[in-house]
């Protein structure tokens, strides 16, 4: 038995940012949410900065220009939180 199906890349329809989470509404009807603390930039941002976003590409992700932050739909689906950059404490000689 052959089964044909189309794999559709997950894409954003709409986004909601609350005090605690990012809620993504996908074009295929799914809703995905992740904790805001997954992005240290967003969790430390003001409400105004959090709400200043745009859906990028053809719905593949979200961009916050004020924060230089991007989150992809794939990252949300696969559970890939942003890592805080490591700051070296070594002094230049």
C-alpha cells in the first residue's frame, strides 16, 4: 500500500506574547506555546519591546528588532530555548 502525503513546513498565522509565554497559532490549526524564559532577551525586555515583533519569512519565525532576537517555529516545536552568551572573566594581557 502506498500512502502519499504532503509534508508542510510549519508556519505562523498569528502570535501572542503574554507575561509568561509566547503563543504561536500555526496555519495548520495547531497552537504552540513556550515559556517566555526560553528567551533571556524577551524575559528581560519591557512589555513594549516584547510587543514590537514581526513575523518573518513566509511565517517561519518571529523577529524583535528592538532586542535583536529571532525565534523560529521549528525551535518552538522542537524545544530549543535560546542560550545566554557566555561572558569570559579573563582579562586581556
